């Protein structure tokens, strides 16, 4: 058995473990607000889906439209940015409705050579939240790919996947002091170049 085969088997086992987390993760009431007022970003592309109705409805901000993951189905979403570990209660949130239960996994880079594997994402401290951190991975670990697995007998309805900004990693983020400072700096003319617009002819 090759190392690649062993790695594939391990990854599959971890994904199954993620699905098993669904017993701990009931679908919360739908909420379109970022937890604790933290800035967030959203899913931007559906990479794969099995037994899902309208998967594109799970992208972008919560809007009251839902992707339906039917029993036995799953959906993989690429986020608009990477989700990093933080000291906050949650690192991200799945916005859902109904009573369906689900499991989560994230695709993490596991080696310096860039090999990736699925790792289960346990529930966070608030409804719909998920968390990863130094107890499972190095603090520097991050993911931009989330898989939602439905091993319930009921459908899971997903409105949005939210990743929360880690200010220590994501700066400058929209509305941050650093972004404002960079915006001001971009308007200061460079000495000797006058005040014409970028790309002007003088």
C-alpha cells in the first residue's frame, strides 16, 4: 500500500468523522448577521455537490434563498477568502433553517509539499458556528474550502457560509484603520510626478 493510498484512506475516514459530527450540530434558526458584529466574507463558488437542489443559493450573503442538501447529500464550497483560527468563539458560521443536522469538514494543507486532507470542523460556541484551533491544528492553519455533509433523514437548508475576519491575518479588511490609511496614502502624489491621475500623460 502506497503512502498516497494511505493518505487517501485517512482523508476519507476524517470526512466520515465530520459527517458523524452531525449528531452534535442541529440546524439553528436562520440569522443573517455576522456573529458579534464581526466583519465576514462568504462562499463564492460551489466546487462540487451531490444530491443538492439549487446549490448556488448557498453562495454570497444570506438572502433568504436556500440550497437544499437532501439526505445523504453533500456540498463543497470555496470561500472568498481563507478562514483562519482566531481567539473568538467561532471562526465561521453556517446559516441554515429547519431541524436537519449536518457535519462539516475543511480542506487543510497538511504538509510543506502542499498535500491536503479533509479535517472535521467541530461546532463553535454559538448556533451554526464552527471552530478550529491549536487543539486540532497549528494556529497558522487555514482553509478556504468547506464541505457540508447531510447524514440525517431530513433535508438541510443552507442560506450562506460565513467566514469571520481575523484582523491579525486579513488586514487590511473593509473598514479597517489600515485600509483607511492605505486609501489616504494612495491619494498622496509621488514627489516629482505632479497630481495627475494614474495612467495620465502628464
